C-alpha cells in the first residue's frame, strides 16, 4: 500500500498479536478546492484572528481556548492543562469481544480504515483472523487510543483483508424520535402495499458506486475549465418544481396504471378487498 499510514501499532486478541497499520479508506482530498482571493488585487487572503470587542489582531501567543459560561463569561483552558489529561496510548488495538455482524446500528459508523499488516510478520496472523471471522460471521469490537482519544473500532472482514471503522460515541448519535415525530399514523390498504411492492420490484438493482457521479464536483471542474479556456460558462438546470399529489394516485402513476385501480379497475374502484391496515 503506497499511501501513508494514519496509525501504526499492534492488534491483540488474548495472547495473539501482530503489527498493524490503519490506512484511510475514504478521503475528500481529491475534491476541487478554492482559495479566497482579494477581488481588487488578485492576492490570496489570509485568515486573521481579531478581538471581538476591540477589533484588534490577536497574536498566536495570546490565543487560548475558552469555555463559555451561561452568563457569557469564559473560563480559559491552557494547552498544558489539556495535555495533562490527554490519554497516552501504548499503540495497541485490543479486541475486547466478537459480536454478530448485524448486531450494531450503522448510525454508529464514523470513518473506515483499511487494517493492514505492519512491518514484521503480520500478514499470516491477519489473514487467519479475517478468515476465522468470515467463517463465524462475526465482527470484532476493539479499543485503542487513537488521535488523542480512547476510541472504539469495529473490525470486520472486507475482500481479502479487514476494515476497521471508528464508531461514534453514544452521546453523539441523536435519537430518531424528534426527526420522525411528524410522521402521520397512516392507514395502508392492500392495494397500496401491492403497488409499492410492484414499484420496488421494477427498480430492483445492485449497488455500483461508479454509477453515482458527484455532479456538483463535475460541474465545478467544468466551470473552472471554461474560465481557464475563456469559453462560455456552463449553466445549471433549474430545480424541478414538485407538485403535491394524492398518495394512492401517485402509486398508481408510478406503477404505470394511470387513473386505474388494481386489476385495471377505474380510479376509486380497485379490484379485490381493501382491508385497512395500520402502519407499524
């Protein structure tokens, strides 16, 4: 692997240990980036910290972290005070338990890393661990001091190797109750379920990441290219205005039935029974 490792240490499972390295699996480094420029001079603008009251620049030596109190005052926290409580890791990723592969909510997934063998004889050990986990259909929960914090990682087989995913802490994952509180208590008929199932069946497919283009990024590249070459600037398409329609009618139209009900019956007279069913 040619990329630089984000972390190096040892993976341990009881008495079993091997050198490993974490490599970033997902990165936004290849996205187009811009600098902020002074329109009048064409020079790059540099960021400067200023006092919010006096407006005067504050030197780096006079900058200190502060925690805001309710009344608006701040408690200053010095860098050496933070350093004194920062955990010092022993460069060990310790597997604490193995769990079923579907036993964790993906909401807790934060950032994936490739877990590869480090310098030394680690390839055989990692290959054995990956194969054993694959055979038992389990994933591993491991703990380590990563990036100045105690972190939990989920390790799972991936292709010929392993993926180690940083997990969000419990307090970082928000409850769904607030987001879903406005969902109405719908009464769903058999026809609705049949139509929805038909639509799902006609759209059945497989995930191919190469098929999903970052259209905004592509448009930015085209914009920059046009500016460099002095060509007319590309124009984005206006947003499509969606109209609110009746749910059942929308299902029928999506299923290609137009205004007809199930079995070709006219709208409002669907064939078969329409037992009322409450959405769970």
